[in-house]
């Protein structure tokens, strides 16, 4: 979180250094005892020291090498029971501007109290100097409100947010608000997050907040009861129009926040919604083997396609075009297989990304050749062949480029993986077509749910009727369908939740109800 303007403009308001830089015997005689009294919040001991040295205005002196005053030490104390009383006594002997003194890290005593979660101390100090909450700490980069959120102090956050006037003070900038919002969601302060999103809806139009909520199934556990499909239309995209949920006695704070976010996002253009749900692309490390293989394969294909793109427009005879296509198809297949042969020894997993890249290239090359032969047999002229060649070049380039970039932070699939059923229900309720989304492995949220044994999400398949027949046949890159995933994902954790061998077997049999979904298909798996 950055308040750069404050970091650069606000002058450091440091305590007096006379005690630290003066004679060491004075520091050991006065500074050390005052530090110990402040740490223990022992007012009697502190008062004796202050009374004996009234001429020094000790409460404006730093008593540590890092620049803390007695108030800094006491305000951040968590152990002593009399912190509030001690701080109140200190403040009676201080001027309002004394409370704005900072240590070397630019932290005021209020900033440290907020970070420590000392709500009463925060209120006492703000009653003395109401501007303290606008002074950033941590080198001038972090507001006291954010520090409280960072350490999960909900009561301090609510109080300071109330003073911030919806983060409208000059010390708050867009990035600061965004950071605070994300931290509030991370620490389950959903009520404060709702207030921020209502005031600044643009802060919620990204994948970050949805991703955080998707990872919190416990925050939605009381939000919704089991869903039910209430309407259907003839449109495949709108297989179901809405999900009707029984209203619980008390909704969790996460659900209202999700509704605010999603109701705003669904109004955006489709490509923006897709971008938000897809999340950021994965960071590609140059030393990852599969990345190097994929790039090498792409370079081979691109080189051959570029040559073909330059050559084919000059050929106006069908037979010459047929030979040209055949020659380049053969070259691409040979070079692709040579790379596969060279790299086979390095492959450690059947799910190697480079293998997927090779398969894509091979499939497109074969399809290119087959489509060319079909057109020629139908007596097509060279113009049709030119169009076919151009189309295949574009498709092959797009297919191979798109597969190098992966997205492992897809919001829907994060929720499916952790079993956040109610999160998914809320998104699907407003956007039914989301059930057709697939991840980088070509799997739906239902496949991911089966793989991770989340019955609640899997059971939704029974509610979408015949539409399930279009979802369940999907296979991953290893050729595993939903039944295979159920069979290979037996997890000890789930079994250990059920006592007794008979009950363990019962749970496994219940999971194999998946087979019933496949019995209606005419083709074998």
C-alpha cells in the first residue's frame, strides 16, 4: 500500500534526541527505567521518573535507538492490562502535537496502536488529536487503517473506517483503497469491504476479489441451502435461468459482498467478464522445460507457415497447390516428430505441456492435409484452395500461440477445487452459461469437483437435466473422463472422516453414482 505523496512531502516529526545522544549514564539512569515502565505500563514508576525530571519534558524524548517515545512503547504493548489507563495518564502531560511524533520508521504511536489492535488506546489518542489517523506509517507508505486490517483487528478497522469518511481524505488514493479492500476481504471483514465497494465499484471489477472469495468456502457455508432449478428455456446457453436458494436465518457477510461485486461485473461487456473470470496469466519461467519445448515447437511451425504464406499465392494450379501443401505438411510433421524424439528422454509426466503442444500441431497439420484433399476431390478451383490454406494458417497460428499461456487462477475452477458450492451457485444464478466454461485441461467445474470429491457441486449435474449429456463426456489431456477422475481420486482425508470399514465403503459406493450419468450415452468411454 503506497501513499507516496505523503512519504515525499510530509516532514519527519522526530522526538528530541538529547537523551539518546547525550551522556550514556543519563540514558541508563532515566531512559532505560522509563522504557521499562512504559513497556510494563507501570504508571507509578513512570510518574516518579517524570516528576524527578520535569525540566526535560521527557515525553517528547526518544528512549530507544529506533526513535520511540514512552507513548510509542505503551501504545503498542499487548501484554499489560493497564495500557489504556497508562496512555491516558501520559496524554494528560502531553500537547496534541506531541502525539504526532514519529519514530525512524515514520510510525506514530497511533499507528502502532492500530497495528497492535489496541482499540481503546486508539480512541483515547484520537480524542486528543483527531488528525492522527491521516498520518501514514511504515516509512510513509501505510495508513493506520490498513495496518489494522493487515493484522486482522476488526474493531479498529471499523472505527477508523468510520473516521475516514469513506476513504475520501486526501491521504487516500485509488491504489490505497484497492489494497485496503483486498485486505479486508482476505481477513473476512466483509461488512467494511461492502462499504468500500459500494462507494468505489470500480475497485471490484477485477479477478482479485472474486479469487479471494472463491478460496473461502467456509465464508459461504451458511449462506445458501441446496439449490434448485426453477426455470428452463430452449436455449442451450440458458439451460437454466435462475437458481432458487432457500434463505437462511442469517446470511454470511461474504454472500452480500459477492452479490454486489457480481451484479456490477455482469453489466460489463462479455470479453471483460471473461477476462475477470479467467484471471491473470501464469508467470512463465524461462527455465521450465515444457515452456522451452513449447516455444521451440511454435518456432518450427511459425517458420514453415511463414514460408507457405509467401509461396502459395503465386500458385494458380490445383495440382501444384496440392504438391505444395503436401510438401509443407510433410516438413512440419517430420520436424515436429524430431523435436518430440529428442525431448522424450526429458519428459517426466504424461501431462507434460509440451506433449499437448505437439498433439495440437499434429492434429492441425493432419486436418490441413485432409481438408485440402477433400476440396480437390470435389473439383474446387485454386481460389477455394487459397482460401482454405489461408484459413488453416490463421487457425494453426492461433491454436499454438494460445496454448503456451496458461491460466491457473480461473475463478470458477478455484471455487470448484476447494468445494465452494454456494459461491458457484451465486455466479451461475445470474450467468447460467458459466456451466459451459472449461479450464486449460478442457474440463468443466463438475469434473474438477469430482476430482476433488466435492459432492455439492457434482450434484448440480442432476439438476440441469439433459444438458449434463453435453458436459460429462469432456476428457482431460490424459483422456480421463468424469468416471475415471472419480476412480483415481480416492482421498484418504475423506475416508478418514467416516468411521468403520462399512461406512467407508458406503461413501465410495455413493461416489460411484457417477456411472449413472454415463449409462445414457451411446458411445463407450
